[in-house]
């Protein structure tokens, strides 16, 4: 990929932030102010590369992530992230959880799941 570290860039959002956006959208749907259907791009508006995800996860979890760099998948775009400006304006919403906290909460959840399945 033609990116700073050679890995694709995506927008990663915390599931709680995403759920809050859904609630705001439903509230707007039923408040009677919507004149026509509206489509919102929900995300942080910031991209992070796969390598940034790995390195940040390692930093917040204290765990090493084994990985292997392989060839690019056919049709995979190198950079994509949300533009949440309309959701910010119309829903009075924005993602609140940091990238680091999102990864840490995902790790903590996985630890709980692993304990329950043993």
C-alpha cells in the first residue's frame, strides 16, 4: 500500500460511540424535524493503519501481537475513513472514545470472554 508504513488505513470506532450515534439518529427520526431521509457517515474521521493498530494494541495491553505481512488483497483500497461532519451537525454527535481506550476496552472484553469459556 502507498501509505506511510505500507499497511492499509481504516477508521476504527468504539462500539459505544457507534451505539450512541444510532440512538441520536433514531431520536432525530422521531423528533419530526427531518424533512427527507438523511444518511450519516459514522466514524472518528481519523484513519489508523493496520500497523498502528498492532503497535497501539501492544502498548495498551502489554501483549506482543505476532503478525505476518502478506500480499495485498485484490480490490482492497489503501485508505478509507469516515467524514462524520453531517452527524456532528445534525445529530450533535461525535466519537468520544480515544483510539487507545477503544483497543484497551476491546482487549478487556476479550479477557472476560476467554475466562468465561474456560
